C-alpha cells in the first residue's frame, strides 16, 4: 500500500511530516491555522457601515524562524474578513500605504461600475479611495483583491486579499454561523520560498501558463492545523492562487455537502467527495466530524493545463492542505437543512442575445486588453447568453459585477459543482461553456466592468476585455472608446 493511502487509512495523513513542505526542505511542527479577524465597521447615524482598509507593507514569518517582506490589509499579510447584510449601505475607505499604485476589487460583489475596483479605479501611493453602495444580492462568500493592470498577480502574491461575506435574511438558520468556530474561511494559496524564507517573486514569470508554487498556505499559514469543537463545520473555500486548480476533499474519502458556489446558496445540499476550484472560485461546504477525528483536507492532482483539463485526477499534483483534529467532545450538529435557497437559477428569456468569446493563448476574440476600448455594450437589467469557447490550454472566465448560471459544458448539463450561481468558471481545453448572465440596473457609459481569464498571469498579459452597462435603448449612442484614454494603452510586462 502506498504510504499516502496507509496514512489515510490510519487516520494520520498530513498530521506528521510531508505536508506543505517548502522548497528549502525545512520541516516543522504544525502551526495553528490563523483565522483572519472580522473587521467591525463603524455605523454612523446615517446608517452607513463604514469599513477602513489600510494597505501597507509588513513582514511575515511563514517558514519557522524566517521572515519575508509582505503586503497586507490592516496587518502584515492578507486582510480582515468583511461582513455585511443584504440591504446594508456600506462605505469602503481604502488607504494605500504601499509604495506603488494599486486598486481593490470586490470579487463576487455586485456594485456600480464606479465602485468595482478594477484597473480604472487606481489608488496612487499614499492615496485614498472611498466607494459606497447598497448591498443587494443573495448570501455569498465573496472576496477582495487588487486589480492593477499588469500587476495583479504580484500584488496578490505579496499578500493583498481577504474574504467578504454577504448575509441575507432568508438564509437557513440551521447553517453554522459562529465565525472562527464552526464557520471558517479557508484561503488557499501556493507560494515558492527562497532559502532565507522570503517570497520568490521571480518564480511568477517562469511558466507561460502560470505560476504554481512549491508550498501551499491556508490563510497564510504554513503546515496549518485546525482544532474543531463542533460536530458540523462550515468551510468557506477560496482558491486565491495564481493558476493552480484544486480538487478539494479529504484523505479518508469522507463525503460532505456542498451548499454554495461563488455567489449564492444552492437550492439544496449536494453530497460530494471532491470540489473543483479554479483560481477565483469559491465554495461553501458542510463537513461532519466525530469526536477524536484526525483527517486532512487535501487536493488530488489535476491534469496538466495543456491537456483536456476536465478535472479528473491524475496523481501528479497531490497536495495536503489542512490537518484537522476534532476534540474529544463536540457540540452537536443540528438538522441538515433540506432546502437552502429559494432564489431561482438564471434562465435566459426567449430570444436572449448571445455573445461569443473565443479564448486564445493570452487573448479574447483575438484581442489583448486595451484600457480605452469598449468591447461590449450591455443594456441594464438584461439577461444574456455568453458562449465561451476555448481554443487554447485550459482557462477560466470571470465576469465582474454579475451572477450567472452555467447552462452547459460541451453541450452537456453541468456537473453538480457548477449548478449554483457563479461568477467564475473553468473552461476546458478545446471546450465550450455557455452561461446565462444577469446584469444589474446600474448604468454607466464611461466606467466599464471587466471580463477576463482569472489565471493571473494570463490576465496580466492582456487576456481581458471590458463592457459597459447602459440604459436600455441607448446602446447605439455609446462611443467605442472611453474618453481620455489613448489607443492601445497597455502596461508593459
């Protein structure tokens, strides 16, 4: 029996050596999983919930006894978890204490284009940006990260990222919701370290497909261990890596329940043994534990990106992510809810407009990103079909400011993990994914949203386009270029 299978059968997999090993060869005892703190906003008399986010450099110890230069939000690395409810008016006071310009994008949050935080909302060094909007979407696990054109991967790699949880009054009361106790965020990222413990930034540019690091961190923790005291735990999984696709499950093969995808709860829990997550995707799962359980959350190998990329494990990239140890006595789990959300899936109306997007190696429809070019003009409040055809190695596709339902993958009904509301989807090599997209009522002819591959190297190289949402009936009046931006404006790499 292979050693990995023996350890899994013995209930010891991942609790000893060999998990999260760094390129330096350093082995170390496990470290308690760091849980990002919840940021408590100030609520003024006008009812606005005001969050302050300070982006700043810091130093972080990942490998034992060694410190790395990092960036973080309200701390040296990563950022606090934000939480708001449907109907809340929120203000984000983003202060850039970094030595270069950046942005902060609310990935999975439906916002007006002027508050999106894409490459057009640049915050200069030591500058400030203060967007404000009303939360109007179902319960979701969203996140925030930088989005400066040509530098997104580097800024996330250095540590700017955090979770943004949206609550809604119609979410089932039976779901675990004690943050950090039985409701736990898991931000999964891979990194490569130099021998001195610093982040190897040169490694980001060594593969044209994208960076895959030698070490996996969860919530910025190297060789993490989570001790649980509840019989049922809700994990909010986020793939915040540059290019690696994870097939998340457990070393003992236990089954668990998928309850939500990127931007919404499923209609009912779905029993699974693995969940696939490409960069930018999220999933919420419910996992049951018995007293004294010892198990490891892991990822089975994905296919190489230049092959079919259909998500079947090939054993070449098995990764242990998080060791979990259950207490000897656990708080009892409540009843598993049979229904989760009454929000219907998005259905395209008869005669819905179809737009086609062809994914090349690092381009979309044969074009690379031009900050001044308007690629698509969409009427506010509409629902369309976007057909995404991949003519290259595997890519994924993210659309800002929307939710979509996956209609089919290569003409077949989508697998279970793609049957919830999404904003990011993996498109296999030589494959086609069709999605039904609903656009907001916010209209703005001069401030665009983005669509792009969320493999970060591809995005930085220009695999991105932009669209504006305008009042229905005014589409023909929108110019093809944004004012004040020269043609072919593109950052050099």
